[in-house]
């Protein structure tokens, strides 16, 4: 599918614009501007009020002033590098323009004595006299119309000036064609948004400060275009994924009943609802592509296992992939008793399996003797063949983008995919990252979970904390002590963790304290973790490697040192390591005073709520979207106009709109569909274009 002709002028080389040479074109790349169309989406970040005034007396310096003056005498610099002054007179006052390092002959032509000029720039008081150093604009009175009353200010980079951007943008705007409308007409009318061409022109010619705000209709429309194009891409991916003729897997419920019968508690309503949603997807002829989102301790593993049993009940196999070997083994331990109750065979495959043992597992897998396989992404390697893979469950989403989700689906000819994440994600971000998926949310804690008491403790009181630990250990309980990764250098962090380890060992007894950190060989790390899980050590000193998934029900205390330097999501994840048994648990956040305002707000948020979704919303408000998921690994799209924090409501509208358009016009062949294709080209959604063209 080739690019539509109407867009050719916008996709030409930058050098085809007036005033842009090869060198400037290279400088523009730092602003991610490579084609004229990129300039259309490089919107002004603010503006300067250039309203005409009669005199310098009409403003209070320092301020921006635009005024017509009569040019008086030139006073050249007395010494090299000194100020060159040009005396001027406006309607009410005499004052001066000041230049440094400027050539006198140039200034004589720019400002000829006795003539009138319009000058605009920043006026300041110097020794009680008004002066303007290096005016931004000097124009003849007849050119005054070229200066807008409100001048847009663009983001800059080395080698690109405001004047240059303004000129290049003007050139790009001339090329912007009138395009057919891709937004739903009712939505556009309701929001009062302008047409695309008008919106672009208005966004580059703000009349006042409201014109550069994200709430301005022109900006809202352009932001919506971006979110809509993004959601169209995700919906196309979802459509393609689902168009894959899924296998219908219908469970009998027999194995699930055995498992539920063996549990000492009943599943929560949220767990039951999620299992039903998943089972319905698996039974349908379409491929499932679902996200299971649940807060720490909401019982995702049970839901995933019941879903895997649907695959087994219907005569197939399932696979559960974890990001690390420790977690894969932990899933194995957690699921072994459930598997025994159901009478199914669960096995694990990791990078450690070698030789004959590995060969035997692979043979069993291919013959269908293993019902459910657990593993790391080693289960993707060549030579790993299932007899009949029906369901793939992926634990801990972020490490897994849309591309890997598609690859995973390819393993079983049309295996259903369920992705689990323990990171509660605010809805707007969930839509940005996982808009191609359907979502099930676990929003209740299982019965018997006691709330975790969270307290803030100043580092000066660490001796009291150690005493508290001593008493708890005497009662047979266990604790985590988390040391922060403060410095960039891992060596220093390691030293702080080792020092804390030695200090606690001296205080609590030799064999009672274990240590885990990032520099350890994996086997030692596993051994230290295993000793703690078995209860041989009572306190585990760790750098943040314990965040995800570790499960020791007897651990009821977690101490987080320098808690103020962690992010909210991280603190919430770490706190979730305790409170997994039946006893009450405590989380002690140790901080180094004085706290910054942000640090204090984070610690109080964690102290006051255990609701991961509330914490995530607060996190989004405090940190912004990119940081929240870690943009590098999140596959979060980079939007040029849209602001996910402030315009999150638009994202949900865009998803509904995109899905509705594709439901009505799956190949984008109708008038609005064809317009939407133009939008996808305009916003470089190449992936979407490929999905349509192969569709």
C-alpha cells in the first residue's frame, strides 16, 4: 500500500522548505523533525505577548515591549566588547537600545538616525534608565503587520532559532492540504473541534496564552488525532490477532472443582468473574488476548491456574511464562499442591535443564504427557514443541510488548493469550499500552488477608527497629530488610547492603540473617532465598531484587531503608511481600530527614492506602506517564501533542471510536475509513498500515 499522493508535499525533504539547508536539516533532527509534516506537529510550547504599546511607560520592567520609536544618535562602545548604545524616543520617553559585539556599520543600516522603527524585546531598568538589550525584532513601520500580537515560542535545539522555526513552519503550513474528516461527526460537533487543516493553522498561530494550553480546541483535536491513530493501530493488531481462527476450548469444570474443593477458602467474587470472562473467551472461536490486572495479593495465580485447567479439560496443554527463574520455581511450588488435587502433571523448563533430563521433558511435552509447562522465555526456543497448546499465560507484562504477544501466539497455532500484571495501571495508560487487549481486573483482596500496618520511622530510630525485629524473631516470625540502590555505582550500594547485613548479624545472631543482592551469582542468590523460604534464616537483607512475586507467608515485617528515594509503585510492590499469611504484618518505611515535599507526599500516600489503583493514579499525577511504566521498556508511544496525564479521558473515547469504526468498516474502505488511512500515514503508524495491507 503506497503513500497517498495528497501527502507527498508533506513527506518531501526538509531542504525543500525556504531557509532550510542541509546543516539546519541535521539540527532539526534533534527535535525529531525530519519531514515538513513533522513541523506541523512541533507545536509552540508558550508565547510572547507582542501587543503594541505607545511608550515604555506602559509596562513595568522587566517586561516584553513592542513600541514604535524614532531613532536618535548612535554611541559606539568605548572599549572592545563594551555596550554600543542607540538612543531612541517613543511617544513619551527617551531611552536606549543596547548591543554587544555588534558591528557599527550593520547597526547604522538597521537603525538609521532620524527614521522610525518598530522594536520588540525585553525592557529592563539599568541605573534607573530603561534599556532594551538586543531587541528580538526591528521592523520598518510598513512591516509592522508581519509581527503577530502574540508570538509563538517553539522548543529549540542547537543550530535552530525561533525565527528559523517560524519560517520553516510557515512553509510547511502552505503545504498542508485540506483532508477528509476521520473523526466521528457527532463527536467533533459535540466537542466543537475545528477541521484538521484549521486546527494545525490555529495551533501555530495562538492569539493568547489560552491558545497554547492543552485545553484549546485546536490542540485537543490534534491530540485526539494522535490518540485515535494509536488506538486504531492497536485495534487493528487486536483484530488481526482475533481473526486468527482461534481454537474453541470448552472446559468441563471437573478439574477446577477438584482444585476449589481442596482450598481452605472460597475464591473472591472478582476471581470468579475473571475466570468466567477468560473461560468465555477460550470457548469462543476467536483468539483470546486478555490482560489480567490485579493488585499485589489479589490472587492472580489461582485465576491463571484455573484458566490453564480449562485448556487441560478440553484436551489441550497450557504454558505459564515467568520473567525469571526464581519466579518460575515459585509458581511451581505454589501450584504443585493444586495440580496434585486436580491430578494433572505440571513441569518446569528453564535454561538450566540440560542433556538427557531436558530431552526427556521435551519428549513428554511433545507427546502430551505434560499438561501444564512452567518456565522462563526458554519455552520459546527451537525444539520446544507442544502436542496441543491451547493457552499461554505470561506473568509480569512490561517485559513483553505487542510484538512478543504475537510471536507467542504463533507457538500454538492459535493459542489463547492471557497476560498477568501485578502493577495496577491507571486506565488511560492501560489503554495506551494494552489497547489491543481485553481487560479483567481483580479488585478485591482474598478472604483472610489482614491489612498491613504501615509506619514512617526516621533513620535515627534504627536501633528501636532492630529491637522490634529481635522480639518478632523470638516469636518465630521472619522479616525482610530492603537496602536501597542509592548511588549509581553498584559497588557503593553493595557496601551499604553488606554493612547492614553485618550490623544485623551482630545484633541478631550469626546464622539468623541472610543476604541477597544483584552482584551475586544466581545459584548463591537462589540458595539464600531458599534458606529464607525454609525458615533457616529469620531476616533477609536484600537490595530491591525481592520486588516481584516472592512468597513467604511467615514473613510479617518488611523494613525499607531510605524509603523516600523509591517510587510509589515500587514501595507498594515491596510492601506486598508481607501480609501473605494469616498473621498481621507491618511495613516500616525508614527515611532520612529532612524529606522533600514529593518524598513526604509519596510516603504518606503509601502509609494511608493499600489500594494499588489509587496509588497508581497518584503516581501518574506525581511522576508523569513515561516514568510510571519506565518508557524504555513500556512500549508506551511517544505522543507529540497529546498529554496522557492531562488528556487521559480522550484516550478512552479514542479507543471506543477506533473499535466502532473497525467494527463497521474492518478494511477501512468507506469514506471515513479512507480518511483514517490518511491519518495513519500522516502520523507514521506504519505498523497499522502493514496490518491493513496484509489484511
